[in-house]
């Protein structure tokens, strides 16, 4: 990648003094994963440009350095890290221009404290799916933003555009301020930090953003992305930035997070998830359930609600995803729960399409927003596992009402609410399925809705309560 | 000298006061591992064999050890005082649970002897009153031992008696493991003598009549086995009994006890029994026989036992079935189970007891052959088969030839008895096994598992890998009934010794040459996506053979078991084309099959990998291009200014060249697919068809058969290949040249395989294939600049042994899965292999290999 910094403040060659790099030489410093090379493509009285490029070691990037905490990028063994503008660049900038970051200059201190016309270019900068982000980030900070797009393939236009841009920023500010902006916002633009995000990163963010982050309209997005959505850190950062609205982000894996976020955002104004959990908990309470099996418990939201009710003396959450179970374990604080509480709850890995002896002996079983994650041709296995073999006195099933999707302004017509939904049923479809299954396995079923209800389209979520 | 006879499998409880010599006795008569001692257990939990404070945990350990040994059907001796009934109760309960016979041996050398012995031991200074109390308690309890549940009780009343005793072990009657057959096993006869007569003839028995009556001489070495219910309902019960009794007596037959025999015996003994369920017919017929014959019958019936375990434990025969935990053991509960099976306690609409389908849960290694429940067809279910095909109800009389596993039957000559419940198939479309297979069990795939394969010993699947596979399998895989195979991973050839190559064919050739392979085949490696195609001639075949009722005729899935195409219509269209091509090529007829499983490569790469290309490969190329372009422009300017840039400019030029080559490396594997006609499918293995796994053939056979598909449909493509004799240097050199040409034209590379699908070296199977990838193709794997000298040098240091081991294990499991499928084994047995491959895939191996 190439980073350039130009000024037309005269004499422009004073830039060399501000950066502590002589314009007529090639400079080189070594970095953990390679080296940074610096030189000046132009250096006249009128205009002076500093350029920095990284030569990262592709073999080491993939393999890891062998040091602790550096596992390498073997999962994506071909990746753009050696070429794209990324957090590697911010690390290099920090090391190469350390003094400039502090706002000091041995020979031009006054200039260092003076706003001067500066132009920054970054190329190729990845902006996956957020082309307007550079403007949202830099405009409020007083930059003029110019974007040049590039095709994915050099010769072929049929493949469309690449996710990379050349970003040009022009402004008149102190050099130190510009460097601080870049230090925070380059990783935010790339959204893929290569190093561990811990408390130190939080401090760094607050220090570099001290003067401007609090007023920035994209404060939340910057914080979330900079701290890689690590809930605890993000919350602390926002609190320290005096943000009143606490946020509701969960520490999920990136991919799931994005999908879950999409569904969450969609349904959020309705506060649907909480309503759903409250409804299911209420149904279980009313039916006198004591031993409850939560199949497809995911990250344990319902379990947490059940744990608060003394009536449930045995609560078991089952999910096929080990990752989800880990998160549930943390959410429920299983390791620090009192012994009495700990005895009430268990988490198991299991699958809905395999018969499981452990599922017997519960008097209630719930499937909250689960069945739609199964291929339709595997539903018959779930039916037998749940209704025939587990065969509890009470079964509660919730699933989206497809008809209601028309009411989501951000959901394209015919699209499903979650990328992993294999189907979503209309009320008639859900009813037909419920009635067939109930008849086959000797249950009575009562159907209703949860959440906002449209007179024609029905409720957001459908619920079926099966009893023996 | 007194001899004590104990069953070979029993729980032996030694009873005696401290100092009575139990440990010495145990040492003399039993193996050290057979003895579980309370003192030793005290030592295990408290470092002190005499620590009375540790009694509770010590006995918990003792009980645990006893339980584990009995579970494994091992004779176990409990060396503890056991003087109180309370102490013995829990041991008796364990013996009951595991159907172990119970033996009590009381050691009573006299109180004074015990006291004296304890005095001589410095660690047992607890005073005489202890022994006195123990002896008193023991004596009080002796009368109750039989009531407590001990079957064999021996009391040794003096030191002399204790010293003189010898112990012999007796095999259990149910244990006929040394009888290896071959056998002819016949289902419920119920007095149908005429049908038995003709079935025996069909089985090759020499049937005739002499002065003693009817005889049937088995073919050489064979033995008849009867699953019970010889009597009642039918017209000729005495004749059946006469023949069977004669054959059993002559050692030509074995017979187990059926519930009808048990009831008949009661009647013969004059007990008040209701003459229902066909007993009336037997009574009437037997009343016309002599009292001597009736007495003979009673003696015979009395001697019948619950079940037999035969042929080294590989076969078990019982009337209504026998669970694994009961086999070759003896107990009242086992007898009940063997006669009646398990019932749920409910009755059905015909007033008959609802039977619990124990066979559905059966996971034992012994085949269980039984009768009792009339079925329209004898069918295997989880390694068990019911041979009662309702002859007396107008069905047929069925025999199973073992070990051939052939079924033979003769139809009933008439309906002798109207069945209470109509003798109809519950589901005529799906077999019993498929019905049961409708659901797979979590316990059959979870946790650490050892899978036996016929090719490569055991393959271990670790719990953490199984856990990962469970998620993939249950969330993303196709219907498990279709999933009869998953392709193994393939190792690359060893790293090349040539300076500017990472891989070159020479190393693959020497791998095989060193292992005694004289001929290999080189097949062009298509750059598409691997897929498995299962295709049936009709949807009916799919239902009968695979149990799939969706109406699909087949499936196309990826190497992780997912649907290859998201578009069901496209999949169906491709499968129909394959079906037609198989038909036109005459392969259905030639292979005597109506289904087949193929290993194929589907092109273009972009058809499956478009997301990967669009989101990963292409962007990397774009980023590299943009980055280096911007850099060289900036460098040019600096150079014009006269800045000394050293070798940087040349280096950037070199990197740019590599990046350009990367751009073209993958682009040619991509083209747009708007219809089926834009696809290319190259089948390269005809893996299996009915009754055959074709891994016993040469690759030339596979290439030849599959090329015939290409002749009939342009969707299918033959694979370019070359046979190489490894002893002929010219042929080897030509093959290297061929590879160079292929890869220079943009091909991915080639796969080198031994001429035979499965090749061995020192009786161990060797790698079934090695891939050798082209120089430019490897840019996609190792990055655009992998072949710059400083990178290549480091990349050459790569270890292949894990990858090779993984490839071998996965290959063995795939081979095993197909064999089990063609052997019509239960789905779970096929599924566990396929599941295992998926689990192995989550082992950490460098994905670039």
C-alpha cells in the first residue's frame, strides 16, 4: 500500500523537519512483520510529498511469527494484508513518525503547532460495503474527501468494482491532529485489526481521540469498530465518552454478530426479542413446568430469564454450536454461580436431528426461533426427536411470521429475516404443520402471536403451545 | 478333598471374620485381577489398608470395581468380611443387575484360629472381641444366604477343610461359543410339520423315515438351530417334537425355549393352565400319544434353556431376542426376556401386549436371530433378524443359513390358525432397517469413538472433532440417507528438489516406486470443485435403496456433505442427464445396478466458489495490483529527482510481474454460468453400485467406464490421463513433460495414483493418490509472490506426514462407508464413517497442503 502526505505550505520542504525524515534519502525501519520504506516522490519549495509503503513478509503473515498470540492468518492463506491499507499501516506510522505524533519538531516547533494545508492519500483502502464511510468519518473533522474507485479486474468491467478505493483527504490542520485522526480512523475503515484488542487499545483510543471523538457524530461506530465490537471495552469507552445510551451489543463472533445484528436491527424497534422471551417464560410458568429443556438455546438469553424463576428446578440448554454454548456459559456466569443455582442449570451440545436419550424426562421443551434454521427435509427428524422420543407434557415453539415481513421497511421483498433461515412460514403454513404434528403425536395445540400485530398480516412472531 | 464347582462367570463372595484366611484363599484359587479386596481399596483411597475411617469410600471403590468387572462378564471375587447381610445386599444387587451367578464361600477355621492370626500381625491389634462379634454375626446370617439370593453356597468349617478344597469352573449352558456351525436356523414352527419337512429338504437335509420314525441328516458339518415355539396352534405338534428331540439328542440340532414350550410344560406337569393360544391343539394331539412320550417331551422341554451364544460370540439365538448385556449369561430375568421379549405394559387394540422394540436399540456385535413376533418378511434390523414369518397363520416357514446369511422359506400349505392381528406389513415401502434409520442417535456419533475399518485398522475420532462435525452435519449437510460417502483429502507430493519449484512430479513417482508400485496413472487435475453424485434410475429406487421419499432420484454434494447447488431444479436436471448417459452407455445393465455413486469435479470453479473468488481471490489481486502500481509511480518520481533508491525499483518490478501472473492464474478457471450447458462435469471414480465397491478395480477401468458417459452427453468430460511404467525412465520423463505442458497451459496440475485403486506396501495400504500442482496455480494457494526466492526457500520447509496420515484415515473411512452401504448395514453404521471423515477434516492441518 502507499500512504502519502503532501503540503503546499511554503517552504514545502519543511515537511522533512516536521516528520524528521530527510527528503533526499530512502528511509527504512523494520517492523514485526516486515519493514516500512519511506521516500519523497516530490520535494520542491511549492509542494512536498512524503510517501510510506510497507513490505510485509507474506510467508510470516500466514504462518505467524511463532511467538505467543500470533497464530497467523492460515485460515485465509491468500489475503490482502500485504497490499491493502490496514492496521499494519497505523503501527508503522506510529513507529516511523513517533515524534511527529507527539506534536514536537526539533527545528520547526512553531510550524508543528500551526495549522497548515495538508493532503493525504491512502491506496488501496478497503471499504467493504460502506462506500460512504470515509465521508462520514472525515467530513465532521474538517476534511475535504475525494474518492477514486477501482475495478476488481484490471481488464474486465463485467466483474464490477473492487472493494478498494484511493482516498484523498485535504485539510488545513496541525500535522499532529491529522496523524491522530488517521491513527484511529484507518483501522476503523479497514475494520480488521491484526492484533489483540485489550484494555491498552481502549486507552489508546481515548488518548488519540481525546480532543475530537466525543463530538464526532459517528462516535459509536468508531468505538465499536476500533475495539472490534468487544462489548465490555466498547461500553466502557462510551461511558467514558459520556454516552448516555448504553448499548446492547453482545460479544458474538464477527460473522454471527453481523447476521444477528441484521435481524436484531430489523426487529429492534419492536423490542421483540425480550417480549418473546417474556412470553415463553410466562407460558412455562403458567403450565407449571419445572424441568425445562431449551433446544437451540443459542447464547442463552432464554436460559437467563428462566434461571430467575425458582419454579424451574432443572434447566438445560442444548445447542449444536460450541461457540454459542461458550457465550451462553459466560452470559450465565456458570463458573461463579452459587452451588444451589449451579445445580439447576446445564448446557449440552446436541443436535435437533439426532435422537438423544438425554432429552427424556423433562416436562417442558421449548424451541424459540429454532425450527426455521433447519432444512425443510430435516424437519421430520426434529418432529420425531421432539414429539415422539422426548415427548414432554408441554412443547412451546416460536417462529417468524413471514407475512409480517412486508412491514419491515429495510427488508427486501421475498427476503428472509436472517441469512441462516431456511424458511419462514405464513400463519397458515405454521398452523398446518402444528396441527399435523399435534395429531400424529397426540398433542393439543394452541396458536397465537407475539409482538406487534397487524390486522391483516398478523403478529411479528408466531407461537404454538402443545400440550398432552 | 472337597471340590467346589462354580460357574465360569459369577460373583464369588467370600464370607469370614478377620483372620479367617480369605486373602490367602483368594490368592490360591483365583487370578490376582479377579479378586477385589476391601483392604486394597482402603489402601487406594487412604494409603493405609487398615484405616477403618476410610471404610465408606473404600467400599464405594470396591463396588465400582465389582460393577465394571461384572459389566464386562468377568468372574469377580469379593475379599471382605461380608459377615452382615447388609454388606452382602449391595453385592447381590450388582450381580442381579449384570446377570451374574452368585456364589458364597464361607471360611470358618474357628474363632481361636482367627484371633491367633490377628495377634501375629502387628497391624491388626484390635482385640479378640472384634473377631467374636464378626463370627457371631456371620453365623446368625448363614441360614438366610439362599433367601438373600445366593445360588451356590459352600461352607468350609475347619482349617483342614479350607486347605483341602479345590475349585473348578463350569461353563454356562448358554455359552456355546466353541460351536462354530455352519448353522441352519429355523423360525417358529408351531406344529407345521409338513412345512418343516420340505424346508429341511430345501436346505439339503437328508429326510427319511426309519424304525424310530422321521429323521433328517444335516449336510456335512451343518447343524440345525430352532428358535423355539415348536408347538401349539398347528396340526402336527407331536411329529415336530419327535423329530426335533431326536435331532437334539443326536447332536444334530440345538433348540432354545419358547414361551409356548414353557406353557406346554406346565400343562404336561398337570398345572392348571388355560388352554388358550393354541395350547388346546397341542393338548389334544399329545393326549393321543403314550404317557411315556409325554414324559419324554416334558423332560426335553424342561432341559431347554433361554438362549445360546455361538460361533465365538458372533451369533446369538433366542426365542424373542436377547440384549447384548444378557448374552452368554444366565438369570431368571434373562429367561423371561428371551421368551417374551420386552413389553411396554400396554396392550394394543387387539388386546395383545405392546412389545418394546428392543432391536431398535441393539448395538451389539453378535448377530441376534430370533422369532416370536410374526412378520411378513424376515428382515435385518441393527444386526438382528426375526425369523417368525407366521407359517401357522398362513405365512411361511423361514430359515437363515449362517454364516452365508441366506434366507430360505417355504409357504404355508394352509392357514392353520387365524391371527388375532392381521399379518401385514406396517409400511410396505421402507424396510424395517430404513424405518428404524429414520432417526440417527446422538450417542452413535458423539464423544471419542474408535471406528473399525477393513482397510486400515482402527480410526480414532476424538470428541472435540466429533463436536465440530455435529454442527456441520446437522446444520448444513444433505439428508444423511444420501450421504454414503465423503471424499478423502489428498496429500501433495513431497517438496521438489528443483530450485524454482515447490512441487514437481518426480517426487510422486519415487514415492510409489519406493513402495514397489510398478505402474501409476497420471490424471489431469481439473480446476473446479469436488463433488459426489449419487444417482438412481428412478425415484422408486431412491426410496427402496436409500429410503429417501422426497421423489428425488439422487443428490450432488460437496466434500463437506452440503448440497453442491442451491438450485434444486438444476440438480435434478443434471442428475437426469447422468441417468440418461448411464442408460445410453449401457452402464446400468453392465453393472447390474440401478444406482451409482460417482466422484466428480464440477467446473467452472466459479460455479461453486464464486463468493470465495469475489470476496477473497479477486480482491487480493486487485489490492496487489493497485498497491504496486501506486508504489512504482511514486518511485518513478523519486528516481527522477535523483533520490538513491537502491534496488527498490527492481524489486517492485519483480513483485509486479508475480502479481500479474496471479491475476491470470485463477481467472481462467472462471466463466459465467447461465444454464446447465455452461457446466462441465468430469467424473473420475465410479465408486460404487449395487453389490460392489469398485475400489477393487484399476483406475484404467474407471477412466474407461466414465469416458463412455462423455460419449453420450457433452455435459460430461473424460479426464486426460497417462499410464506410466515407473521402471521406464523415458515414460517417467514424458510424464514430467506432460505435466509441464499442462500447467503452462493453465491447468491446475495432475494427480498421480497407483494403477490399482488400492495399493499396498508391506501389507499396509499406501497413499491412494498424490497431487502435483502447477507453478502458477500455487499462487492461489501460497500467495501471488510465493515463488520469490526468499519466500520459496522458506515455504519448502513443510511437513507432509500429518496430511498423509489424514488422507489415509479418511480414505479408509470412505471405503468402509461404501462397503457398509452395499452390505446393507444400518444407516448409523454408514453414517458413523462419513461423520468420522467430517470430524477428521476439523483436525488442524496446514490448509495449503
